C-alpha cells in the first residue's frame, strides 16, 4: 500500500493506494500518530483503496476517536467493495463518508 499525505493549513489528507490489511495497517497507524498534532480536519481519500480488513477498520476507528477530540474526520471517494465492508460492519453509520 502507498500512503500519500498532504497538509493544507490544519487539514491533513491521507490518500491510500492498494490494500489496507493487517500488515499495511501498522504503517498507517504510525503515520497517524505522528501526523495529527495540530490537525483539525482529517480527510482520507480512498479513491485507490481496493481492499480493507478488520485491522484497517480498527485504524480508522482509532483515527476517528482522536479526531473527535480535536476536529473532524471524513472519508471520501470510497470504492464499492470498501463501502460494502463499512455497511456490513455498521461503521458507515459512525464514520462520515462522502
């Protein structure tokens, strides 16, 4: 998986390309912990994310918990297969997905 981060003021956009699974979620978790200081809006761009596992869902839940304290989080450009995972797990009702 490739992670691309873009900062615009207090908005951090993280674009993911590939698969967010048990192995790659560890890298994303590290990036989140070192990147969220001073961020009031966290945007995940999932245009090129093709697959997500429960490990990836855990990282998104962690990011949402952090952002609930300091701003907001939104997930954009979700592919149908990934959206299906959000719907099946019930996370689509807790996450802001555009």
